[in-house]
C-alpha cells in the first residue's frame, strides 16, 4: 500500500484537528474519532490498521484508549503511534506496555511526527507481510521466521550474526526470558499461551524499533525457544545504551497483556553478552559462542527477582549452562532417591512464649556442587518442568516427618509453601489430601502459605481452591505480605486466616517513625479482620521487641532459631522447655 492511500485512525481527546493535519502533511489520510469505543469499531470493521492515539494532556484517558485498541490492532497486524506530553516522558515504557508500537514525546515538529508515523506504518506493513502465503517466497520466508510470532528464528539469527561479524567487530546479544508462560499454559490452555507470546513479540518489536530506529546500529529480533527471545545489535553502541534498552524491555512487562477478556501477567529477565573485536572467534563460531553466553547470562538473571538483568562474566558464568544441565538431570534422581534436605524453622508465639509451629524449608545437598539453596532448587525444578512433582514430594515428606516427632513436638503446626504452579495443577487438592491421609497429620495442624504472585493471575480460581481447603480445617496464610501490588485488598478479598509480613516490613519495624506507623497500621487492620500476623526475618532483639509492640502474634527468624533438621529441632525444643517455655 502506498503512503498516500494509507488511512490513519486519529484518536485525540484534545488535539484531534492538529494531529489530523500532521497525518495529511505526512501524505496519509486521517480518520478522526474522539472516543475510544467509536475508534474500536473502526478497527474491528477492518477499515484501518494504523492508529495515532494522542495522550498529551490526558494521560490516563489516552492510555485507556491505547489498552482498548491494542488487542485489535495487534490482531490485524497493525501499528499504533502514541503521543505523550514532555511531562509524561517517563511513561514511555507504560505506553509500550499498554500496547503502543511507537511513542513520540512532545515537543516535536511536523517532520519528526511524519517520520514516527511512517515508522509505525512500516511496522504494520512488515507485520502484514508475514501472513502472505505466496508460493516459494512464502516458503523461504517461513524457513527464516518463527511460525507463531513471525520473528526471525534462531537459525536466522545465527546467519545474520555471522554476516554482521564480517562487517563489524562489535556485536551484542540481549537474551530475554519470559516468565509464567508455563503457568498460563496450565491454567488457560495452549491457545492462550500462544496468544500471549504473540503479544510479547509485538511489544518487544515496538521497543526495539523505537530504541534503535536511528539506523546507527543494525539489529534483529528473534524467538530462540518457547519463551525465550533475543535481540542482536551490530555496530558501536555505548554500554549505557544497552543497559537502557535492557531496562526498557523488562519494564514493558509491568503492564499486563490483554488476551481476549483476560489480563495476563508475565515477567521478564534479560541476559547480556558482548563480543568486541572478534574475541570469541570468527564467523559462525563466534555467533554460536555469543548466543551461548547470552543464555548463560540469562540463567544467572533467572536466579534473581523478576526484572533482573545480568551481563555475562567469563570468569564466573563460563560453566553456567553446563552446571544447569547437570542440575536438571541430577534433580530427577534427587527426587526419586529422596535426596532433598528438609529443614524446619520454629515459629514463636509472642503471647505465650511457646514454640507453636514450624515452616518447612528445603535445601539440596548436591554431591558435586554442595549445599544449594531453595532458590536454586526451585529454579532448576522450573527449568526441568519438575516444579509440581517437587512440590508434591516436599509436602508429603514433610507431613510424614512431622508425624514421626516425639510427644513434646506433637502439637506443632506445619507451614508449607504453595506456588503458582501448584494452584493451576488440577491434581493439587487430591495429592494434598492423599498426603494428609497417608501421614495421618490432622488437617487443623497444617498451614498453607501462598504468595501474592501465585494468586495474581487467577484470583477467583485460587480463592475457590483455598476456600475449599479452609473448609476442611487447613489454615491459609498470605506469605511475603507487602511485596505485591495490592496487599491490603488481598486481606479482605481472600479466604485466609493470617498474613506473614515480608522481611522488608520486618526491617521497617526498626526503621523510621513513619515506617513503623505503616507496619503497625497494617498489623492493626489485619487484627480487625480477624487475621493472625506473623513477622518473619526477625534477626535482632530490637526487631523482636518491635514486633511484640506492634501487635504481631508470632515471629520467625534467626533471632529465634535457624532452620533445623528434625534431630536438631527436637534438641532445640527440649532446651526451650528447660528454659521455661513449652514447645507447643
């Protein structure tokens, strides 16, 4: 389609006429709508595939329109340019997250607007070209493009990198891993997960095109694996520029993806690898090395929180991939041979001074790598698609072990963690009740601790599961309280018996007066709702005293005891009784 015949949908609450004139100056045909629903109707009628949404002076209204139009524009392989005021320039990532293909921040002249509009239209043309099925040309294109997203394949990227290395000695790869796709697939099915990956590809394209649109660097975006993407950048680019691009990529996942009538929340982590002056070999060998280094850096980032960014360090990450491959294979044997170490951290009731419960924690004493923490264990389980099996194994074993303890410990409550993967596992409840029956652990001695992150994707479905478990006598606690998006709302909405304050809240107990007031207010609100409150991460006596003063019911942390084996827990409780308190 020629530029002169391109119809552009203009949606502007305040400056519709000015934007329409800019579209005409760019040689395209404007079609103006001032309301989001009317604009959506135009998109659905198939009359337009390029839209300009003007959010200047009306950020919330404008981004609402962007979110409304985004799914339909994406479905039609279109493009959307969003205009922002200078005062809202920090919201560029938010606009991309809402569905923008490109973003232009005022002030800008007619030429700048025309160039941005042309870039958006070019993106739409490129997207539309992907669905063309024209004999041999389409076959060749299909061999170079991922069938699901239309992006380049891993093989195409390797070939492109090999060519670029012949032209430039510098090449950078940013490898992005998308989190929670497996949970989405389990909860909603393959089709929804696939749509989510398509939406991810479109969002990434918009960010990469915006950031690297000056033409100084040649670049290629590819899909390497199921939920793994990569951006290769050839030519000189400052280290700060790479870091900014990486940050923009992970920030784009702060906004949910609208798939049908569902808001899908995904996470992202990025690994960065650099090649300078042919220091990894030449040609295809160097390309393979760089892709492998990017994957190693991503493996390091996966060990961190969502949004983590890691840069490849040869001295520390050179064997990361081999190490992870070994761990994945060894974990199968560890579960089969019951080689996972279970530890129990005591919970102290502040009113009575008694040890009233324990939380089961896991470690992996690997024969080669030594004692590995829970984070490494759970990350390996996720990589090996063993998360559900591992969770069932840990819960069943913990129940059996608790029931083997001597009488002084017979009344202790057992707290077990529940993950997002567990809550979308259709066999979760049956496996849990079977483990309870086998171990003979009373239902009312079990507490399941679930984090906000495990709930946020399907709050209603999770609430039904948790309420059903509560009806059997099992207690439900909201873990890591204070780290999520809407903690206070969860307290009133969820079928829970208590909350467990995150370590950041616990540290705030010993912080400024304002920080203490915030925590004390949360504790007071929880108590008014009839919820128990446990403060975890208590490491100092001053924190213990502050938790008591704030009204917490119980505490957990190194100040009380480190995680203990069953044998050492028995010894600890015997000593606790001798010192004047009971262990139940």
